[in-house]
C-alpha cells in the first residue's frame, strides 16, 4: 500500500496549478459520466415502461384480430402486426426454460394482463446470447400462435451523443482551467513580489485587490516587508554610525602614536590602528552595499573595463593578467562591477601574489568573469562560509593574513545588485577560482 501511495505521489504533477486542474477536471468528468449514465438508465426505464403499456394493448388487439380472421388469411396479416421488439408466427415455437431475465419478466407481466382471462398461454425463454423469450397462445380454432419477444433495454443512442459529451467535457476543462488560474494568480503574484525583493531589501508592494482573502494576504505581506525593511534599516544605520564614529578616535590615536618615539611597540600600535581603520571603512562600505541607492545601469564594454583595471594593477607593480573571449556591449552597473572585481583581485593578490582574469560570453545577455590564482585554496567545507560577514578563514588577528572578513561579503552583495551570482571553486592543481556570473541588468525607464 505504501509503495502504491508513493508511486501515485511520484506521478502527481509538480505544480499546484496542474494538481488543482487535474483534481477538478477528474471530479467533474466523473460527475458528468455518472449523470449521463443515470440519465440514459432513466430514459431506458421510462421507454421500457411505455413499451410495456403499448405491448399490453397491442397484443390484446392482435390476438383478437387473428381469432376473428379466417384461417387462410391470418398469415398475410402477420407482417402487419409485427413490431420492433416482437413478431408473430403461426407455429408451436421453441421449447425452453422458464423466463427469468428482469426485462423479460416485466414484458411477461404485461402479456399476462393482456391475455388473461380470455386466453390460456405458456411462456419460456429461448437459449442464445441475446435476451429472448416466446409466448405460446392457441387461437379459437386451435391453431397455435407464437409471439417471439426480443426485449430491448432502451432506445438507441443518437450518433451525436459522443460528440456532445466531448464538447461538454471540453467546456468543463476550460472552466476548470479558468477557475484554477484565477485561484492561483494571487499565489503567483505573491511569489513574484517575494522574488522582486532585491538585495537592498526595499519592499516591492503587492497589489491589494481581488477577493477579500487575497486582499488580506497582500496587506499582511506588504506590512511584513515594511517591518523587515525597517529592522534592516535600523541595524545597518547602527553599523554605519559605529563604523563612522570610530574613525574620529582612530585618527586621534594615530596622531598620538605618530608623536611617540620610534619603537617596536609603536609599530604594533600603528598596525592595530590601521586594522581598526580598515574595519571601520569596510563596515561603512558593507552598510552602503546592503542598503544604499542602486547605481543606474548602462551599456558598457566589459572587456574595456576589465582590461583597464588589469593595466592599472600592472602599473602599480601587481602581477595581474587579463584575457577575453570577445568584446560586445553589455548593460550593467559599472561602478559595482569594478568594486566586485577589485575585491576579488585584491583577495587573490593577498594570498597568491598573482591573479589571472578571464571573461567569457555565456550568451547574448550573460557573461562570466573568472578571477584565478594559484594560492593555497580554501577547504571545500568553507567555500560558502567565507561569504558571511566578519568570517575569516585565517584564525589569527594579523591584518595581512586574516583581513577584516567583509571583502567577500561585500563582493557577493554587489554581485546580487548586478543580477548575478558569485561563487568560489578550488582549482585542479591548487589555487582558487572566483566565478562571477552576470546577467544583463534591465535599465529602469521613467514613466
């Protein structure tokens, strides 16, 4: 039983739209089938009752007529007296078992009413595939008369009936499709509104229209978005304020340390203050990335941008190479793209000393940028954790090896604003690959 249930679940459609449509269509089709069968059965029963009443009158008239006709004229009248469900013969007929079939018994009751009490008769079933029985009646002069009955269960069906049923089923299917579509549309709108909630966490208002339940759900969703945005705003403002306010005391401390006599202790203090300053600066950068105003998108040539960045690094003495698979316009946010690539290149230079940038076209509206190095790589279990804010793979407090733990977090958030994704992969033979996959950003058109 469990295997059967699991098999049925595996055959069920994946989408709620398809499941509801299938359930409604199957239920309505089954109801239509049962209604049609009941209607046909009722029609057959009514037609059978009418035929039984007709047989009673017709049989009484036919036997009385044959009784009064001369012996040699009776045979000529038999074709005129026969009907679709029974016919007459001037012979003894066939012998057989008693009548037991339900329809035959109903006709036999009508025959009994027609011939009783004036005529004695016998009845028996006739063997064969179809339901059939015979009634044997001796006429007034002793000539045998056999009435051969072939009961029909109902009137023949119209040739148009299958087409009419198919048309009804098509209308039912269309009604099911429209009803389920109207019912599912608010869920689709809700999913689109949730997906449209970008990395800046600015709420995307869901239309508050439709049935009362949908309006209530839309209001709750919009209120939830506003609360989330307010909570994030508050926390990011706190982070930005703390990072900003730290810069003033750090600057004063730097000035005081610079006035101290040169000593190893002075250099340690300078390094610590530099680390605090970097942390405060990147904290502000992270807050701006998470909830700042998005840069307008415009068409650029990413090949020129990346080539210029690699050239700037080489001019400053860094070992950065660049290779491209081609040049073509691409709509994106160039400032954010530059910051992402800068963070990745700086990270690669810090741990490997040399970096290779490669750009590839992934389609007419997508590019892939790979930042490659030959450093020590990252353990597989930590390839996602390094994107968390303030997570540092290096456990020491050394700024030169451990960093602040915000560079990759900022890079991923910026990648999200570019409608892209950033991931890390260990390279065969050692080293790390930072893979930035970008889709073309659609510029907003002001109405």
